[in-house]
């Protein structure tokens, strides 16, 4: 397949619908050379999580995606949610707007969530000049939603450079707000139904071969597949609605400045009460069917992904978790991977819902007590992988 260079790169990619396809290099295509990676994360996210601010950390991570997609006016770009941050690939035509969105969201996170975010905009051409690559696959979770999978080492290279202070995007002046329309968190924490909610990260190590790491990914996916819905934290019928005081406050801060915040809270509460009533009585409102919406929520989640390594937040039994951990430990001892995991009793969902009347709403899953950020802080195994494309999926 010839390299696609248009702004429609992601929507033009063929899809795969079985998650096992993340280990198939044939599903990935090179990101056009004139694109860039917009990346951001929370500084000292583990400290913020230890202080009990994990909901704010997740909201900050999702806000990066929301701000860029809204600024560009499109939702068919490659992106990945990382719990305490995110990455969005943007075409050359959108770089300026993406940079403005990154600047604005940094200021919003500081002023409204009292967290520090760093951000960078890294040209794909510079990534390739460093000897690494960015290749993207399109995993379709439902008819209306596809998520990007990244391989090649380039996303990790960009994140490392960001943490070094390179390619930095400066925060916008005080008072600047990004467009976070649709960003919300109106679901109760999703408690484990089978044992524990476990956030897992497995990344290649320097000593391991790409083939051995590919076999590890295949085994991990197969082990998770033995659980109900492959370990999906959300039941097939969908999660339970829930709006906490903290959730209401955070969503209102995303949607409105201080002078309009009370009105926004009342609007959110009215929407929530109406939705609860529709769910409870099984009624519909125009084109909105609560049963269909909840079912779509269960489908449209990113509970597993590939971002230069495997990331999963899954609901598993103790016995199956032991098998998963044993396989990871075996691979780590063989120098194939580095891995980290974090056990919790529930998962947390943060959402981007442009309109509940459309079925393309997206829902980001992380562990409710630190998730990926804590798992990443616990990486163990062989030495870190060299930042080369062959270190991931061939």
C-alpha cells in the first residue's frame, strides 16, 4: 500500500476488528512524513495520584485529546490516551491549531486542576531522522469508533524528548481556555466483577528480539481473552450512571469560565437527572435511546491498546492474573520486555461525547487508583529498549 499523505490518513486506513491484530505488522502504515506528534503529560502524576487526585489526572490526560480534536474540528485523527497524558498525531495543515490547543490546555490544567502539564510538538521527519519510526494501525471497536495503535518506537522517542524539554510548547497566558466541549465523566467507578481491575504495561527491552516480544503480545491477548469479554471492565449492558460532586465540579470547569460555572452546573445536573429518568423508565427522547447508548459505551472504550508497547486495564480473576504475571515475569527474565502492573478494585471512565445523539462517543478507561501512571512507575525487567523501529512490531 502506498504511503498516504493526505489529511485523511487515519480514516483512509483499513481497519482490523480483532485485537490480536495489534501484533501483526501488516496492519500498520507509516505516518506521513510531514505530520507531527502532539504529546503531553502531567508532571509528577504519581504524586498527584497519591494525594487522591487521580480523577483530575485522568481528566487532564483526556483534555489533551478533546482540546486538539475540537480545535481541528475533526475526530478521525490518530490518538492514544495514556492515563496521565495523551498523544495526538496531526497533519501539517493543523500544526498551528494543535500548538494553540496544547498551550491552552496546559494553562487550563494549571488554573482549574492545580496540576502541571508539559507538552511538545514533535515533527515525524525529526523522529525518522533519529532512526525510529511512527506507524499507525486502525482498530475498530464499533461501527462508529476506531482507535489508533502506534508502533515503531517513534511515540516513545517523542515522549522522551518532551521530558527532556525539547520541542516544548509553552503554556498560554493566564485566563486562556481550550475548547473542551464534550469532555465529561458521568459514570460511577466501575467495580471489578471477577476479581481485580489490573492496569498492565509491557514494553520491549533492549536485549529482546522483536519476534519474542511479538509472541509475548500474542500470549497476553490470548490469556486475557479467556475472561468474560476478554477482560473488558465494562459489562456488556454498559456501566452505571453516576455524578459525584468532584465530577460535577471538574466537568463544569471544563465547560465554562468562573462567571458561568453555576449555570453550567445546573445545566449538567438537569441533563443528568433527565438521563437517569430515561434509563430508569426505559424511555426514549427523540433519537436518544438510553439502552443503545449504554451498549455503545460498553463497545466504544479503549481498555486495551498498543502504544509502542501493550497497555491493558482489564477485569481478571486472581488465578488468571497469576498466569498473566507469570508470563510477563518469564519474558522479563529472558530480557524480552519490561513490565509494570497495578491492582485496583475499580476502573474509571473519562469520556468525549460530542453529542449523545451520535454513536461516535469515545470512552477512555484507566484504573481508578492510579492505573497506567502507577504501572509505568513500576516497570521492571531488562534494560530499556533502544529507540528503534525493529524493537516493537516488525
